[in-house]
C-alpha cells in the first residue's frame, strides 16, 4: 500500500475516534440522570449524577499520566490503542446491561480508561508532524469532535424509539446508548487493526523514500563503466582516466590500429558532471550507481579488490582536489551526516540503506563503515528515556506552566458557563429544554466555524498571536457578562440578546486559547517528553472540567461571584502570558530532546548535576 495512503487512513482513524468521542458525550449526557432514577436512585440523591458523570473524568486523569510515560518509553502506539479500546467496549457493554447504580458508575469508570487513547494519538501526531503543519491538523481533529456532538442528538432521537426485548434483556432509550457505543467502538477496533500505523515510522519512511528517489534520479549524472570478466566488476571512469589512457595508447604506436571495445554492450554512457542531491551530500555513497539500477541490483556486482578500491579512491580524491565539482569523499572521516532536520530524522533509514547497498563491499571497508555508523547513531539517536528530574525541569519552565494554566482557566470558564446556561435560560427568559437544545446546537455550529477559521489563520499567523486574540475575546466576554447578567430580571426575554453576545464572544475565545495553546505547548516540548507532557496537561484540563460545573452550579444564586472569580483567574493568566510571551519560541524540539538525553548521560559520566546539563540543553527556548 502507498505510504501516503497509509498516512491518510491513519488520520481517518483518528478522525473517527474524535467523532465517536463527541457522539458518546452527546448520547450519554441527556439520559443518564433518568437512567439512574430507573435503577433506584431517588430524585433528591443528585450526588449520584455528579459521581457518575465525573467517574470517567477521574480515570481519564490518572490513566493519562501512566499512558504518557509508557509512550515516552517507546511503547507501540497501535498496540496501546487496541488495549485501551477494549476498556471502552467493556464499559459500553456494562452500560447496556447495568442492573444497579453501582454497575452504571463502574461502567463509566472503565470507559474512562479508554480515553487515554487521546494521549496516544496526540503524542503520535506531535512527533510525526512539522511545527508549521501541526496546528491545522490538530484543529481538524477538534472539528471531528464537534461534528460528533452535533450528530449525537440525532442518534438520541432514533434511540428514543426503541422498546423491545433482546437476548441481553430489555432495550429502551435509556440503555440503548450502551449498545450503540459498543458497536461503534468495536468498529473502531477493526479500523485500527486495518488502517492505523505508527505515524512516526510512516513519516520517516516517506521522507527517506523521497530522499533516495532524488539520489538515484541524480545518480544517472555520473559516468559509470562495467568491465566484463569471470565475475561482474565495476569501476568509476572519469575524464582524467580517459585522457591518460588515450595518451598512453598513442605513445605506444601511432600507426598501430587500436581495437575499440564494444561500448554498447558494456558501457552505459551518461553525463559526466555529477550533481549531488541533499541526501548524497549528507550521506554519499561509496561508489556512484548507474541509472536504472536499484539498490537490490547492486548485489549482482562483485566489489572491487582492496587494491583496486584504494587506487580508485585515490583517483577520485585527486580529481576532487582539481575539479570544480563537489564529489564528496568516500572516507569515513567525511561521511558524517549534516545537521539538517531532514537528515537527522531519517538517520536510521539511511544507515539501513547503506547496509543494504554496501553488503558487497570488502571486509575492510565494511568494518570501517560499521564502526562509523555505530558511533554516529549512538551520538545522534539516543534511546535512553528521560528521567523524572528531566520532566520536572522542562515542565516547570514558565512558558509551559503559563500555557497549562491558560487551558485550565479556559476550560473552567467553559464548563462553568455550560452548567449555568439551563437554569439561566429558565429563570431569566422562561425557556425550557427545547430552547436549551437549540442553544447548544448553535454553539456547536459556532465552534465548527471557529475551528475552521483558526485552521486557515494558523497557516499565516503565529500561535502566540492567535492566543492573544483568544484571551482578548474571553476578557471582553466575561467583562460583558459581569456588567449585564446581575442586572437581569426574571422572565424578561428582552435581555436575551445581551446574554447571547457574551456567550458568542466567550465561545469564540475559549477554543482559540485551548486548542492553539495545545499546539504551541506541543511545539515547546521535546519529542522525547511528548507523552508524559501531554498526560500532565490533560490531568490539569480534566481537573478544570470537574471543578467548573461545581463552581457554576454552586454560585448560580450569586451571579457576580460566579463570573468575577473566572475573570480574576483570567487576568492572572494574561499577566503570566505577557511575562512569558518572549520565551514562547518553538524550536527544533527533536534536537533539544537529544541534547537533554545526552546532557543527562554526560552528567552521569562527569558528575555534573542533571539540572545544570538540562538547562544548557533547553535554555534556547
């Protein structure tokens, strides 16, 4: 299967996961309170509703930290997704067959374990994408989630018509969401098995494939001659060689006829001047390859003897010193790769390519090449996991702390507003469930529009500038609500437009701060710490999702207090953002990750403190 097609199918699998997550939220939330009551919970025992809704969030918070650390230890993402998704299938089945409130609570706890898949996908995406393309890709995944939120109510409408007996018991509108989700997550498992591949591996294979294609397409510019004998042999032929041979032959006898070889049979005439591509300059082949010959065909040729190889090497070096062309040396001392990001990220594949192409080299040259590649790979591709001291040093950098805090504030404001909208609509405007559903529907449409605009704007505007716009929108929205909401009188629908203005501005600013901030956060993290780094970020985010509704519902009778506290938290975040604005400069985090690991290793050898070595490695950000 084509590598680009595999990448697109992997992205499609992630989109399907985000879509199902939105559908799950939309079909569970409206009916879970009625489901609890049907299982014996009395109307005044509302703590069961809070506990059941929070159960999935709690397990999601804890499992995210463990899964993040596992990903940093080079765990297979695809296998981890399959294992975690089993928890979602099992949780859905428990939801379908629940016979008591306790089992229903357990079903949500088990389903929360599967939400760690979000960390797996997010880490894989951040490690496999360039910084310039990452933000639009992440925003598209959020659009899939919002589409799921919009389609979820339609699924609820269809499920509400069910009332029949099945092999697993009575199926109605209350437990049928469990059946829907069990089937959906089972389908997702099949998609992961068939379509999803490690995005980092795909990225490297696509890149090295492009580089090798460029190298072989340019290799046809070299002069190449095949000399027949008992076994096939080959050598480099240069203009200098041809002139020397021509003069030598004519010195022997001018009158003697010189038989010319049949070049049509043994020689491949090609252009003389070689033009090296980036991959050749980075990792030059020991000998040029004729056009039309693939790496697998090279094994058909017998390598030159050591003496001939040394002679040809001396000729090439002599020609390189007198020519205007940059031929690149065949000696090990000049074969170290360049420091470009493209070459670094393709190292392991280039090493494998040399091994495949150099299997027929003499044992002496193979030993030299092997000695170099081993030292080179050990220098550039450290695989030692980061220590917890490294995580603390990086995650406590002020710019990362600021971004995590801003995400906490944004989600706190969002969930506080969501939980307070139904009672506000009922008390101040005399609207019921139908009006709330329309309001949530319009909010979902607005979020899709905002995400679409952000995906376009992120290609032209830096992340931190977009975050500045989002913070300004949130500040205006909360200030507007503080000034207007306490003045509302009950049952006065004329105040609805004033409330709508605050809600629209708030919903425009929150995703800008949350999701653009998420992208910038991933760009400031070293690649080796993406897993646990996102686990910590998700832990704080889920904490805000738990605390927001508690604050909104508990202070609804005091609207000034309810809105002033989020406003103060936001002002603190704005001050932190302004203070660390200059430090939010994404750089090549893969390099920093290697530097951090190298610094930690050298600390063990030289006795330096890990904190000092780490500060040197990441101080540029």
